[in-house]
């Protein structure tokens, strides 16, 4: 009944979630009411701030008839004045479900173990499972099927997005390549998990940008994760050859290829951070240029919208499983 990490699910279970997400999206577009969870209350724990995750969970909850209470980093004592286990028991006695977006995978696992209610992982430093359902829904919409596709992730390959894309692609049987400098390639434990749950995908880890050739989906993410402390100039120098730009797109050489990004993206100087990067390093963009971003913006923003539809499916499915559980 929980949704904590991708490896907890089979290929068929993930495909069922994609189908349910598409169903909810169709109902939303048609203006059909679907308040199937009327009267339930959920808690949204955000140790890390977010635009899309907070909005998606809030609107999804409201569409399903639920009330959502936001608990920001300054409003809870999770793991400081109160243990995660104690917090889980308190919240579990008041709420019907809990979303957690923060740093520790252990924290979300403890919430699930101790709360007695469905718990959903909105992001941890290790996994980003709700993003995966939105991403593969988007891919399915663009290509009609996941069969025979090749996804290439390029950039920082040692973060939650690279981890999740590698493992989820393996489970779904989608060929996946991680293109990253050796220092930022996925950890051996993550690669082993992907291999253990592989249903027929070809898995490749490389530092050679030529590996983008023929990709159907080219995916990137920010070069510095929230809360990560590194020498940013060194990180930029390391990853600049892995920027998605016009030259890299020529290497892809697939006119049907789409570009995806989970956002926010540093593709111009129209943000405070973008301005700061330009003033410090003379760069108008980081992981993706504005030219490429704008050319694929329809897909990228559809991907963002799909967070809402997929999270709706995840929450609904969790409550349905809870209702049908022998323990209920």
C-alpha cells in the first residue's frame, strides 16, 4: 500500500499505474468528477521545497476529494526534537496517508513502517519514484508504447533521478544508457539493483557522449542536487561536456527523439541563480541550452503536468490496496 521505491514493484504493477494515470488524465481533461476518496486527510511533509511535487499532491488530493495539510521544514520536528518513528505514529493517528519529500530514504521507510497508513515518497536523495510514473506516462504518450525504446540520461549520473531512471527502465524493459563522467556514474549497488530487476533491457554505463546516438529519449537533470555541498566550479567543468546543446543533438541523429527534464532547468538567465551563474562563470545555461529546451518545451511541460495525474493514480491505488488488504 506504500509507494517508496521502484524496486518494490513488478513490471505489470508499474504498467497498471501508467494505465491508471492515463485514465485519471482523461477524466480530468473531460471535466469528469472523480472524488473517489472523499473525506480522507493526508499530510504532506516537505523537508525539501518543491513547486511541482507540492502542487501535484495538493491538486491530486483535492480532485480525489481529500484534504491535504502541508508540513514544511520549519513546521515539523522530524528527527530533531522528535524521532521519525514517533512522528509517524502521531501523524498516522490523525491522517489517512503521508507524503514525504526530503533527504533520507530511511526516514520515508520508517514513516511507512510505523505510521499504519499509506506513505508516498515524493523524493529522497536515493530515489524519485513518483517522477518515474509521470516520466514513463509522458514517454508512452509520445511514442504510443514503451516497446523498443532507448532512453539516454546524460549529466550527473549519481543522483536520485539517474538511480530511478536506471532501475525503472530496467523493470519496464526499456533500454537505458547513463552517460556521465566516471566520478559521477551510478554506484555499483544501484547498477546491481537494476540488473537484478531487469526484464530484458540493455543497460549501459559510459562516459562517452557518442553513446547518445540513436536515442529516442534524451534526459537530463540539474548538476547540483538540493542540499549537496561541492565545489560548483569543479562540477561545472566536469559536466559541461555533457550539456544538452545543438552539438549533442546532432550526435543523437534521431529526428523523432524527445528531450526530457524533471525541472527546474537552468536553461537561461531569467532566474536569480541563472543570473548568478552567468556573472560568475559566463554561462547562459548549464545542463541544457535554451535553444534545445524551447524546442522540446511541449514535452517537458507535459511531463510536469503528468506529475499530478500520476500522483493521483499512486494515491488512489494505495488506498485501494489498503482497503483490500487482509489486515484492514
